[in-house]
C-alpha cells in the first residue's frame, strides 16, 4: 500500500506535513501541486485526481441556463418540473436562480416552454409514439392541454404537424 501525504497550499519546506512525510518515508505533495501535470505524472493518486478535477472543471463550465435546460429535459416526464425543484437540484435558492436567469434576460418558464417546443417536434417526428405518450413525456397530464399549447406555439395541431413531418407508409401497387 502506498501512502501520500497531502498538505494545504502554501505549506513550504520544514512544515509539519513535510516532517511527517520524511519521517515515514512517504511522498509529500501540497494540495496546490494537485493542479500541476508534474504530480499527475508522478503518482497514481495524482492521475486519478487530475481526471476527477478535469471532470469537475467541465461541469463548472456549464452555464446556469444549460443546467436548467438539462434539469427540465430530465424532469418533464415525471410531471414534477418546477423552478422550486430545479433550484433544489442545482443547490441554490429559487430567488438566486431567478436572479441568475434574469441577468441573462430569461425566465424559468421561457426555458421550460422552449424545451417543450423542441422536444415536442422531436417526439412528433417519431411515429411510434402516440400523442398521449408525447403529452406525458412533455409533462402534461392530458393530451388536450398539450394540443392547445402546441397550437399556441406553432399555429398547427400536433396531428397536423405530424402529418407533415412523417411521410405516409409506402403502398405497394400491383401491376399485372
């Protein structure tokens, strides 16, 4: 078993951590070093931490809008898509989330509707889904509510939209 001692950033030579590491013959790495490629190349732990930190950085680069969109897409079918649940999932308060979105000129309801429109057009392009199933996937309890919303968004009913999107099944003509 290999042990590596981590010390807080700024811990210089002669620190208690270095003395303990030297005493037991284990490598001493300050936590500031974790961000350096040198550490990642030197130790298996460094390699693991480097990969983990890269993933954390990637997640933190995601904007609040993208995180809200992801939440909405994932929670619509459950029927529990709300700003309250979204804020809780993102680890913030409703007011902070509203303020963050407002800074970008958006509201939760705008993002919700945009995601529903996008998903609805994708789902309606899949002829194996019934209109009831599409409504449920979009978080509507009734197909009629979905139909009214879809007509408001596009000017056509889901049935009309689907008829234009999905080509009719091929028919065979027997010529003798």
